[in-house]
C-alpha cells in the first residue's frame, strides 16, 4: 500500500503518516508534487514495453495533454539486474533535474523522497501510483537492495533527466520508509 510520511528535516520528528491516496495527494500538492492513482492494466507479468505503453495510452495521452510532456518509455528493474547496485547508488543521493520526474508504477514499488521547505516528504509508491516531482526539487529515489519495479517514465525533454547532486547526506539521515 502507498504510504506518505512527512518529517521535520532538522529534527526528524514525524509530522504525518498516511496511506490514504487522497490525503497523500493533498499533502503533496503544496510542494507542487502531483500524486494520483490510475487503474492498473491487466497484463501478464513481464509484458514487454510496447504492450505496457499501449495499455496506458489513454491515461498517457490525457497526462501529456495536461502537462505538455511528449514521450514515454518503460523501465524495468528487478533483483536479477546486473547493474542494480550502481543504478540504486546513482539516484540515492539527493539531487535535482531540470525537468519534471514523472513515474507511473505498473508493477512493484519505490520511494520518491523530496526535501522541500525544511521537511522530508517520503512517498512510498506502489502499483497504480503516478508521481510527478517538479524540476529543481531536491529529492532522491530508492527501490531498495532487491528492487522490483516496472514503471512508465514520462518526459518533456529527456536531456533534462541528468541528476545534479546537491552534496548533502540527507538520504543517509532519512532512509526510505516502506509500507
Ligand atoms: Fe531524480
């Protein structure tokens, strides 16, 4: 189940913990993070990228019409991936991008953790969740040491997705909280 926890970035004090999708969306809206749930397509496990993209085409078209994003692809990561540790490390330190980071979880789960305005917003996203982290938001991502994720990535400009590291130890101080 999806879970949002909000903590004070200085003290670590817990300010909110909720699994309710409407409450999660309402708590993330003030920092311009979009959170919504889409119906999960009924596909065989391990369906290929084109099949996954085709299954979500109506939702993708609606989202792209809303946001101006132009392309989407599918990323799969599981515990057998030979580069899973390197991939985890790449996005585990606090960073920003020059474009929005948009993901929809078709299978599996992962944490998007945003550091904004003296608070840490840890969104544990699970199957059916869409999250959009605005450009220039300090954040990191963790799917754990044994990842299991099949996600749509939606891009406005794929060159904007390079991580720019902030050099903080925030992700060590605030390890991901899973549901
Ligand atoms: Fe990122």
